């Protein structure tokens, strides 16, 4: 494939190197991992090789429609899922176990920047969606541009909204919306110390040694 848009190769190298460093790799190993990731990105045609997710229809929603038609339980969860880590995987597995299919409402790049700052996301939304779609618990991905997933939830009308974190059920901002169609909000446990921010902090600290 011809590389028509190399934009993003540097970000791919940096994010892969940061993740490798956070995992305990030596600087030389982290750089090598970054070069490999950037090379693979370019081999697929660069940014032009990725189709942006359709934020209105999402990906994989045919599976959701089949589950709903069969009377099954549709579960949804949301987040930025920037650098995927063990905490994300645990949350997704727990969410999927609550029903018959799982939809991930994914913050768009613009939404992440507003929430996390101009240095985020490290991974563009098309790549984040592709990684999520490759995970066994995930059946569909819907990208949203707003600061909260409320509009996406209203469009999906899930039976269960699964949220990771230390919330009391009554405190969930999505609970009132779910009540409109009899949906339920569930708080999932999460793994302490696993976060993208923690990974980036660790990588920055190790790079200064």
C-alpha cells in the first residue's frame, strides 16, 4: 500500500515507546518497539489506511440489533481507552459478563483533548476503535464528540450501562437517563493503580533516570 498520509507515524512511535518503557523495557528496547509500531503504521498506508469510525452508526451495531431483537441484554460502557491497560481489560470483561453484547462508547479525539488536555490522546480514535474491536468482550464501538456519553447512550438505549470507578449507584449521572426506558446503571470494580496517566508518569520518570 502506498503511504499517502504519514501523519501520525511519530505519535505511533512515541506512544509505543512510552508503553514499552512503562512495561520495564530498556530505552533501546522501547525505541525499537516504537520504530516497529511506526513502520507497521506506514506499511498500512499511514493515516489514510484507517477509516474513521462512524459516530452516528458505530461499528458492529448489527450484532446489537440481533441481540435486542432476540430479547437479549445490551450492555454499554464508555471511556477514552487511550493506552489500553489491564484495568481497561478487566472493566470490559466485567461489563460483557452482564449481558449478551457489549457496546463501547468511545470519546473522540476532540472530546479527549477537552477532558485530558492538549497532549492527549496519544492514540488517535480510529486506532483506539480498532484495538477495542479486536478484544473478545467488545461487540461494537460508537465514537462520540461530546464531553459525556449521554447522547450516545440515548441513541443506543442499552439495558445496562456499566461504569468503572468508585461511584455509588445513585450518584451516576447516567442513571436518570437510563430510567427513561427502564435501563440499569452498574458500577464495576477496577484495578487500583492501572491508568493511562500512571503509565505516562512512570514512563516520564524512567526517561529522566
